[in-house]
């Protein structure tokens, strides 16, 4: 594996700064709109709130969740509902996942990682593949997380890697150790499969 930078002790503001600089540069070099994918869960929303206050041309940015629970958008477990509430007011176009969605090329694929090494909703039991012929799958995690016992829609590894840059935000020493083990090739969990296949720069804020 190559081109992977791990930046420890990163604050939400530091990460928002990085994303702002990256998106500003990508908007400047693109003729039309750009797209990014963002994770669900609790970690990204303070960062997204910080980013929402920055002077970006949000009307040219499409936001895709990397995965979502199959629930109504007004359900507390809906990723797209929370993203929409935060970023539509500043002008972003927020795209809900659907089984017939065609993911675009992403400027940035922003991911989290679970304690079991899952990324998006690509849990170990789903056996995600770097050569998956599909860009999006409907999946059932096993075991189902008790806080969100729902089927999921998830971008696949090829869809996430159809991007110019990959950025992880992970919190906690255990997760950081698991990520570093993936970088060293010491396991075959979903995060390791993505990192092995990545050819673009990967930045991990830990």
C-alpha cells in the first residue's frame, strides 16, 4: 500500500480546514459541479456543521451518503435526512441513495470505519470485493447493530474508489490500531480491502 497519511489528534476544525481547501481547489479546477460522499454516524456531523459555514459555492457540490439505512428520511436513523437538514440550507444538492442510483465520480470519498473494520455499510459478513461489478448494493449487516437494526444501501468499494481522494475520520485508539494494521496488511477486513485497492491519496485523520 502506498500514499496513505495518518494524521493523529486532528480536531474537527482541522478536518474541516482540510476539506475546505480540497473542495475549493476542486471547484476551481472543474468546469461544472463536483460530488463528494460523506459518512453517517455521529462523527461527521460536527465537521460538516463547521464546513457548512465556510464560503464554498455549495450550489456546485452534490453530497452523496456513502451508505444509508432503509428508513424514511425523517427517521432518526436516516443519514440523508440529517445531511439534507444541514447542507441544503447552504445550497448543496443532497442525493438520496436508491437501488437504481448511478454514483458519479467523487472529488472526495469521505469514510468512517467501525470497530469491526466495516466501511460505509460494507460489513465483514457482506464480503465486499474490490472488483464488485455493482456500484451500489442493498445489504443486511450481521450482526445487525442494535442502535440501527435496518437493512442498508451502500456504495461498493469500486464506487468509493471512483474518486480523486479518500479521507477517513476515525476516533479512538482501538480503531486507529485497526486502521494501522490494515495499512500493514495484517488483516483482510473491508477497510483493508479498500486500502489495498486504492490508487489515489488516502488521508486518515485519527
